[in-house]
């Protein structure tokens, strides 16, 4: 008996997800969200998921998680995500993600997952990790393949996980007939924003040093304070040299990105300034760029019912795309 073949082709479909850890920080904004806003205007079908199933690989307080989901929804909208151009939805509200993850998990070997860098890193940090942490790259692959996605914007540290999605697409197609395109990476050109207190590490919300991370809802006073206390070095001149002057170079990258200028232009604007005076210039650029976003998040967070309604609409749109694909998967596997 010939295997059924899916003839529907989606030449350009983008999927990406973000964990609901609350309000994004500056690194999230410059490294991912700005790119997301641009992509929704470049591709005919774009899906952005708040991946709450992924978030529970670490213990979560239920009330805080609910709040974080709405914080992130408001933040995404305030940063420019348009629900009319992109499907914005909450992962756990589309049950097809979990079912496809199980099916793909049954095609994935344990050694394949053990070699992924995130498992090695996080399991060492926790002494031992949960089964969910071990298998979450399979869920990540399911997130992508469920929508027959062709392109996935990822950071360099996620490329190997996308390779797993590509492998699983090939394995499924070879076993059951062509259904899933092999998704391609869309690498962001934005350099990683580093910690303000340790420029050898990337900016992170989990950083124990409160001065290390700027969130997009920080007040102008907090932004100025954090940048004023940013680690630099003992050379007063402002130059761009990430290898030998990572702290100053990080400030130049932030300034250039927030002022929408090149790094070379940022260096030119810093000419004649010592690092102390230059930090004021960087603060002004960050404050000016984030002020309207912060105000819009405040307005949106005051309307939780509106945010929940948008997520409900997104769930309907996502399921319209996901349900037929999973139905075809179930048929090919032999469930029906």
C-alpha cells in the first residue's frame, strides 16, 4: 500500500518561540524581538509562541507563571508584534504540540539527546536534570514541524537543536512519506548583548547581580544607574575591541543598536569623551528607545482580559494550522 503524500507546500513559513520568564531584557529585545518584528513584514505566515511547556522544565510558581505569560504577551505587543500579521499564541493551549512531541520522541535516540549542549550545561548546573529537560529539544522540534515551518530565527546556541528538527523531519519523511520540510536557520545579525557586570557572559534575567541586566520596563533612573556602573576598564578613550576591551565594546554595541547607527558611527560620537561621559550618551539612547515601549506595556498590563482574548484568538489560528498536520501524522503512523 502506497504511503499517503502531503501535496501542500508552504514555501515561506516562520516559527519561533520564547519562554515566559516575564518582561524581556535588553538582550532579548535586540537579539530576538526586533528581528521578530521585521520578519512579520517579510514572510506570509509567521507564528510566535509563548512556550510555557518548555518553561516548566524548571520549577515554576503557578501564579507567577500566569503573570509572566501576560507580561510577555504585553511586552511582545509593545515591541511591535502585530496579531494581524503574526499568529501569537500560548503553546500549552495547542495540545497538538505535546502529541507530536511524543511521536517524534519515539524516533529519537537517547545518545542523540545526550550530546546536545543545553542538556550538558543545564544538567551539570542542576547535578541531574528532569526527563522534561532531557527531551525538551524534541518538543522544540515538534513546535517547529507541527506548522511545517520552513524558517526558524535562532541564536547560535540553538543551531544544534534546529539540526535535531531537521533530522527528525528526514527520519519521519523516510519512514512515512514526505510531510515535513527541513526548516532552515535564520541567524540574527545582531551581536549578543553582554552582562553589564561581566562582559564575558551574555545578559541574562537569572543573573544574581541586579546591575547586570536592563529590562525593557526599567525606569530611566534605573537604566542610567546600571549603565553608569557597567564594567569597563582603566583606559578612558572609547574604542571598539571586543577581545581586549569587552566592557566598552558592549556599550558601543548597545549604543549602536538602540540609536540605529553603525558601531563606527557610535565610536565617532564617542570621540573626545571618556568612558564616564560616554556612558551618559549610551543611557540617553537606551532611555529614548525604551520609553514608549515601557509606557505601552503599562497600558496593556492594565487590561488582562484583552491580553487573554488575543491569546485565545491566536490559539484558534494556530490550531487551524496544526490540527490538519497532526491528523495526517496520526494517519501515517497508523493511529487512524
